[in-house]
C-alpha cells in the first residue's frame, strides 16, 4: 500500500490568516495581501466550510519530494534573485527534482515568471530628488494641479497601435506561427510624426508638428509661437498662477532655453516647475499620448497600412492627428489631472523609486 502523505499547499499559518481575513475581506483582497492565487483561497475556504476543519484529508500517493524548510528557502531565493532562469535555479537547488516541481512549489506561493517592467533607470540620487519633489507637492490639491501647463513631445508612429491582439489557438508551435495568428509589422511601420502639445486642467493647448530633430532653437520657437499665446488666453479667461512643466530633455534644459523661459515667465505671469529626473510617467501627458495612439487607430484602422513615400504618410498622419487631438474630451483631461495626487502618494510610498505610474 502506498505511503500516506498530506497536501502542503498552504501552511497552517497561511490557513489561519485566510480564515481571519475572510470574515471582513473579499477573496481578491486576501489574494493581494497574502500573495496567494484567488482560486487557492476559494478552494480552501470551500473545503473549510464543508469540513469545519482547516486540515487537508490524508490521501494515498507518492510522498512529497521537498520539505517545508526547502520550500521556504526556495521562495526566499527567487524573491532575492528575481532574474534567475529556471536552469540556474535548478543548479542552485542541487537536489534531484525537475524544473516542473520547482515551478509547482513556487506556484503554491503565488509566484511565477512575469515580464519585467520597463522604466527609465533610476539611481539613489534620482530617487532622492524624486522623493524631494513628491514631498514638496504632497499637499497639492486637484485644483492646484489643474493650473499646471503639462507639455511634452512624442513620436507617433504609423504602426503605433498599442492594442493587444488575442487569438484562439492550441498550445503548439504549428498554430502559434500560423499566418492567421501572427500580427504582422510592415518594415515601414516605423515612419513617425513628431508632435508637441500641452494642456492645462481641461483646456487643450495647441498641437505642433515637428519635422526632423528638435534642437534648442526649434524648441524655443515652438514655445514662443504657441505656448505664450495659449497662456495669455488662459489668463484672460481668469485662470491665474499657471505653472509651466517640461521634462529634462537637453533642448529643454539648455542654458539659452532656461534664460528665455525665465524672461517669458516674468513677462507673461507664469512660473516654471522644477521637474525630477527620469520621471516621464509622472507627467499625465504621457497617458494622453497613449490615448491619442488608440484613438488614431480606432478612427482610422488603415493607418498602419498607409502606402506612399515617408513625406506622404507624414502628411496623412498630421491631418489625422489634428482631428484626434481636438476631439479629446474634457473628461479625459479631468481624469488625468485628478490622478496627480495619487501619483504623488505612490512616489512618496516608494520613497522616490519605481511606481505603477
């Protein structure tokens, strides 16, 4: 008769935590707090309700190849060395178990491989500066953020559709690489149109099309010909104390640019925000670029298939982007401004390091 063994998917401590938390929390919230798959929690609570006991029933089968001590060490190892490939992890483990067994042990703790999040690289100095900025703006209200003139440049590619295409197929290479299941990218999909734009509160600013590389001279010309009239119009509309925001791109922080901005700010009655380094995703206009790309391909699905010379394609992109820009609703802009207190709180909680923004 095969030896009797016991399931060890959840430790007694974990089971106790789930039982206590289940009295006042949803399964999703418990899953997030304890880092355990929601299905595991649902199954355990169902068994607990039926048996009136947190303990698993004995069952026959092969004895477990790893001990509880080993499982804890394995979890600690992967959470410390998060980039270890399975083959290297198996070599470190140095006991005769398969990669599948290692995967199962980690899955029992809600751990699996995820795609690494891409963000601008930060160092200690960047984090300290970002944290300082967050503390300075900790008590800013939505009304305060609604007076910021958010600005930035973006390259909108012909094939810039950010939507993910999902296909139904079996898990095999033949179907994976079948032409009907592959989302093709044309070689000229990288043709792009550079744009500059800005907004204050729910008031859209101008959109400017940039041909070629933007240098400090071109950047100053863009601000002089577009930003100043926009700020003057807002001021005439009784929007006071406007704060101009720009990132730390070289054309933005060149001495000649900063000198021009200082003089323009004094003359037109606005101030300049000191922007933290490597923080593009703290700027809500980044989300506006994503919105524009989605809208462009939703309104004009043929955009990625445009044919012609680069000059012809860019001309079409300009016409379509102009339409998409002026169709942006106030609700979109309000939502972006209202997100700023949350972004600052997230940056404070991360002590200046990476956040979901």
